[in-house]
C-alpha cells in the first residue's frame, strides 16, 4: 500500500506516529516551523530591537535553530541574530563541529563568535576531566558552557539566548531528574525569565522530536556535523534515551506527554521552590545565587 500526505496527496517523507499523519516534505516543513513559531511566541516574548544569540555547536539541532530563526526574522530588520560557538576542547570531536558552525553562519550571513574553554578558563574540558574529578564530564561541560554563553551573549548585546534542545533532550532531562529525585533541578528546567545579568534563555525546538530535527536539516541540506561526543557514552542520559525511544515506539506520544505533564507540574512546583535572589560571584563577578558561581566552584575544585 502506498501512503499519501494527509494534507495534499503527495508522497510522504515522514509518518508521525504520535499524530497519525503522513506528511510530504513541504507540509512536514510547515508543521515543524509552525510549532517553533508557537514556542517562540510563548517563550521568547520578542520585542522591537531584540538581539537573539543562538548557541551554535555545528550539530543538527542548533544548526536547524539558527536556520529557522534567520528565516523567521529576516524580514524584521529591527531584530538582530548572532551565533556563539563554544569550543570546550574535546579532542577529535569539537574541531569538526566548529567548522560546520562556521560554514553555516557564513552561508546565512549571521555574525558568529567562537569562544573556547582554553581562552576563558586556561584549560580544556579534556584537561579538566583528566584530573581528579568527582562528577561526569557532561556536568563540567554543561556548567562551564552555560557560563560562557551567558557572558558572551550579554557582552555582544543579546537579550535572548536560544539553544537547540529538542523534544528528546527535554524528555530525557525531565525523566533523569525524576529518577535522581532532583526536584530543584527539575524546576530550573522551566523557561526562564529575564533577571539581572542573566540573558533570557529559550528552547524553541523543545516540541520537535530529534528525528524530525534531523529530517529538517537533511531536507535543507544544512552543513551539519553528525559525530558524537566521546563523553556522551559516560552519561546515564544514554540509558534514559534508549528506554524512552522504546517507550515511544510502543506508546507513541510518550515524549510529548512527559513534556506537557512537566509544563503543568512546574507551575505548581515553582511555588515550593521560589526563585532565589541573584547576586554576583566573589571570583568572576558573574550572576549567581550563592557566594561562588557553579563555574568557579568547578574550576577551583579541579586545581590540584
Ligand atoms: Fe559536553 Fe557531554 Fe555534550 Fe560532550 S556529551 S558536548 S561532554 S555535554
């Protein structure tokens, strides 16, 4: 039996099991872009003269994000878009993704800034994890990357910072925090507000499944690097990803349900975990909620 697009009878490029729809290339693209525009409207509170920074790694998610944001805002001359790539210093991995990021930013004519752990902290992620460590590489990487992105985005005049987290990433993180019983971290996963010194973060792809992001990148022939970080295998996230993918096959819509359940629950939980006052870190002066920011805690604990 040959299937047809539910909207126009053309040959489909995808079957969305969770929606029951077959979609051709054009209607698939429209569907992805519609969901992203909705997320932008809900989460990003776009105003006249906004500057949006995109964390561009060179992988499929952030590449699709910068491509779509450029497409959406190219007719708004008051909105500026820029891309920031962070080179954590991961041997055999990051160099090639940075090259893809450069190529895409060039192609889209988006201002692009590359910053590295080495320049910023005097050491690479590889250096940090080679020393005595008490946490996984991804914890160091995530905290330090967030720190750099916020500072550089702010210094480049951005008031919004968009990251390429997709539905799979979000569903995995929600489940991971449940499994660890880390309710506080779960609450912090919610869309942020603009606070002193902290650029508002947004995840416009959070409702797009990973496979659909990959298909969108493929259909647009974006220069994307598909290599996997060598530290990814260490993380418990990999196990969660496999379980979730199995659940999604057997029970389509599981990832969406996890996310929409979280969105409802987080509003209630936020009252039990109110936002703490933002001060500044005693060492680097960046915004934080205690004496030292997480990045300085990590960097100081790794000095031997
Ligand atoms: Fe960083 Fe972990 Fe992602 Fe590698 S897998 S880039 S270490 S967060």
